[in-house]
């Protein structure tokens, strides 16, 4: 990967979709992957099974100059505990964006508003919503106030709403389309490029100028060998246009990926969408959202 960003003349890369979680949550997530649990659906050997400090150093050595600590709640009362932990993580890791999550519960509008305003807490840079794991409908009335303040603030929301790897009652593009009808100025980043509903989520991004896609696991051999997860080649010209318009972002799912980190970038390069597109996806588009990363020097080997 170092050779790619150096060849492109970039200072490194920005990854919009990485996960750092409280240790107890990390252990449960890893157990789900190890067991190919009901929300995983296939063998999924985790490549980077290290503690947080080690994984942060790995990202630094790879030249990842800014990254997220995306957590996601799956029951009431969990989100704010995760948000406190993520704020503490960002306080000790300069490259980490301040991440937060939410859940449809009483008071969600108030705590999201406080996080966005930096009201006694670090101001949030990015919010994660995982429809599949959370088991909720994005149209839940309890979330309406939270969506409203997120739309007003323009804070990016990385949302896993596609039906991969296992569909549930709340996944798919239809609920997100309705959400955008209610809150058209929401700034959404659709995780995994919307897999497997690639065409539908790409169309949503084309229709809404604050909606984009992240590349997380898309185009990799792990996805491309599955017919239901393979990206349709006919969509690539439109994906190129969206990336050059500033709305495709590098994502990896590090550390819970079943292959080396570099493979995600190799998969993007072999799409042959051009160096300008790669520069936009690996750096420019994310910098436009979150500003220049810290000035720490990336690794060169």
C-alpha cells in the first residue's frame, strides 16, 4: 500500500471505516466472527487479532493518517457508554476521529445534540449506525430528533444498511430512501458501498448530494468470489463519477478483516478508474469532510 499512495503523491491515506471498541465488546465481536454467527453467515478469520495499541501502530506503519473508531449499539442504554469510550480513545490517539453511535431510545435526540455541540464532551466528528446488528428501523420515531440535529450539523453518519452479509427485517435501501425523504440534508456514508444492493445505494447517492459510499470490503476477493456480493461492472463508470464528485471514501473494516489491509487498496487500484479517482477516494474526499490529518509523518516502508 505504501507504494500506491507514494506513487500517487499522497501523504498517506484516510480510512473512514475502522473499528476500535471497548475490550469487552471487542471480545464479543470476535466471538461472532469466529463462530460465523447469525449476522456473519460464513467463515471469517480475523487478520488483525491484536490489542488496540498494536493495531494503531499497524495503521500508522501502513500510512493511515486518519481513521475512525466506529462503535454501534444494539440495546438501550449502551450508546452513551460506547460514546464515552470512543471519546477517550480519540483523546489518546491523535489520528482517531471522535466517533459516536446512537440507538432508538428515550433521550437519544438530547445526547446526540450534546455530542455534536461538544456540550461538556469532545465534539463528535462521525457517527456510526449499524442497522443489521442494532436490529432497528432507521425510520423509528424515537430517532427523528436525532436525525434532525445530525442533518443540521452536517456530521457524517457511516451507516451499514445494506443487506450483506445477512439480510434482516430492517436492512436494504427502502428505509434509507424514506429517511432521506424526511431529512434530505443528512450526510450519509453508506458502508460497504451498500452491498449487495449496490445499484440502489449508488442511485441514492446520485440523487442526494450529501450521500456517499465507502469502499469497505467491496471489490476484494473475499466479496468478489460471492455472486451476491460481486460488484456489477456496469456500475463502475457511475462509481468513478461519484468518487470524482467527492463522495466515495476509503473504508476497510480494519481490524476485523480476513485478509491483509493492503488488499483493499489493491482491489481499488485494479478497478482501473484512474489515478485522480484513487487520490480522491484515498485522501481528498475524506480531507474535505474532516480536514487535514495530524502532521505526524507516515511510515515509508
